[in-house]
């Protein structure tokens, strides 16, 4: 059985129950990935190689915390594996869009979930064919597994739509980094949040949920909107410093800093390490992180008020899971 970390019970202001950052990283290192995920992670390292395996172990370890309670117990391992594979797919797309700025490959790869078998020779010369082939193979494995789910046909169209929205979120970040003067918090919250893939994850859960009442689908998806924003804030709080050094200004924290003239476009265009450190200290001194932490807490309270709208899923447990995820975000600060 794969090693799994104990869940956190601390407040969202810190991850003390999970130990220091170094202790937490060592615990994550003990998490065992399924064979299919290990193989996909190996291929990612060969083709892209921008992320440490910590990320895949971190999310795989946490999926139980924000998986819908309606998922059949005998499908739990399958769902967790498929979600981790989807995470690798989404993250690879994100790397092409943001880290590498490879628009040609991104634009070709974004068609894969909807056009898995394109005509030979339709890719431009500047497309990274190895990356496209990796993503196509990975998607084939994800889609093939999902087709075996008992309620696949019922939720397949929603899943396709939600995957499209997730890819659009990456495209938004790509376009924003090319047009940083367009950065604003309203669009960051509305569009960039879909990068968290909360909706595709939930659709995967529903495909394996015999007891879920379809009449509650609207209420569940409405709740997911709030929870997805919470997940996005947690991610922003623990990745914005790395993204600043990479020249990625799509994080809500950096968007706010730019709009308030705490930092300037010229400073973030291609910052060296020393410049990035100065900008990080400046942003922290203006309390922007604390502002986002407070927003997370407000959204969490709002979500709890709406959990009674869904009966066939334990919505309170789902919100509890997002609190645990936030604690793990904080404990993993600097590692993702």
C-alpha cells in the first residue's frame, strides 16, 4: 500500500501540523505513485523536465481529500490514478504555455482531447513533435480509462467542456504574459481559476458515482465555482515567487502588485535573482498575501453556507478537504 501523509487539522494560516517544509518534503518523497503514473512522470522528465516529481506525489497524496464522497469505494484507487494522470497532462500543457512560451506546440497540443488522431503532416515545423506525441499518448490512456466508468456517457460532454475551459485558462495566462499591461484581478479570478481543473476532477468523480442524484448537478457545480477559487488562491500563495522569477505575471498576487504600482512592468519583464528577491520583499511588505488569505477564508465561509444544497454528496467533507489542501499548499511553499 502506498504511503500516505496524515491530513492536517491546523488553521489555514499555517501548516504546523505537517511539520517544517523540509520534514514535509521528506514525507511527500515517501508517497508511492502507481506504475502508470510513474511511467507518465518518467516520460514528462524526458520530454519537458521542468517540474520535480514532488508535484505529482503531492497531488496524488491529496486527491482523497477532495474526491466526492459519492465515488464508489472500489473505484477510489482508479479515480486517484486517473486524476493524477490528468494533472500531468494539464501541467504539461501549462508548461508549454507559460514556462516555455511555446505557442506553436501549445496550440497544436490543445486539440488533442477533442481531435486525438489528426491527419499526418498537419503540424507546423516549429511544433515540438515529441511533446505532442507524449500528450497524445497520455490523453489516450486517460480517455480509455474513463470510458470504462459506469456513468461515463452521462457526464462525457460536461467533462469535455470542462477540459476545454481548463486549457483556455492556460491560454489566458499565455496571452497575458505576452500582454502584461492587460493584467487585472477580475479576469485573473474569473479565467485563471479554471487552471485548477476542479471541474474535470469532479466530472471524473461523477462518472464513478452510482449514488449521485443528477438533479443536484447545478448546485454541485455552483459550489465548485467557489471551491475552485479557493484552490486557485492556495496555489497563488505558494507559487507566485517562483513565477515572478520565471517572468510569469498571471498570478493574482502579481496582478494586484502590478495594478497598484507596487512593482512595474519593466521590473518583472526579465528579472534576475537579485531583482526578484527585492520585488518579493516589496510585495510582502504591502500585505498582498494577507489580503488573499483573508479572501480564501471569506470564500470558505460562503461555501459552508451552501453545502446543504447537495444531499447525495457530503459537501461539508468536500469543503473540509479544501481546507486540508490549503494546509498542504502552505506546508509545500517553495517546493511546487
